[in-house]
C-alpha cells in the first residue's frame, strides 16, 4: 500500500507503463508513450493512379492486396500480390448506383401515363344520346 494513491487499482494514474490500465483521459502522457511503443492509429486514404500502368507502378509487399481508383476512367484497379510479390491486376468498372425502388416507381408512373393517353385517344369527344319515344 505504500506509494499507491488511494481509491485506485494499485498504481498511479500517471504511470506511463500503465497507459492501457487506467483511463487515458486522466493520463497526459498516454498518447506519447503509446506512440513510442509503436501503437499507431489506422490510416485511411484513397490511392489514385493513371491507367493500368500507374497501378502496375505501385510497390507492394508479398501477399498484399489494394484497391486504386483510376483518375482517367471510371475504373477501380484491384491489385493483389502472391507469395513472391508478383502482381495480378484486375480492372473493375464502376457506375453510379441507382436505387431500384426509385427506378420501379418511375417506370410505374410512365406506364400509368401511357395508359391514360391510350384511353383518352380511344374516347370520343362527344357522346350522342338520343331518346326515342
């Protein structure tokens, strides 16, 4: 109990070796020590290339895979390397996604409008009603 803070789990909240055990908001040194221990935040980025030649120039480690967007055409390049680092590049065409429900409603509205035009074309402009007595 000697040297420990009261109401803690047995260590100082400022102990840099205990960065994962205590609340990191109370530890001003946690971020520094996590970086020095090699703990890094994940990074996300979009790789852009110009054509298949640009995709082929990307250096990759063996047993890796990567998606790269083409700047010149609507293509995404799927790049995969095997055990010795040989690349296999596959081009995937991309297009804007259209919602099927919206497309179905537009089609239905067009069909109804066409049926209404057909029915109006068949109806006479006047109705001759004569009564015989």
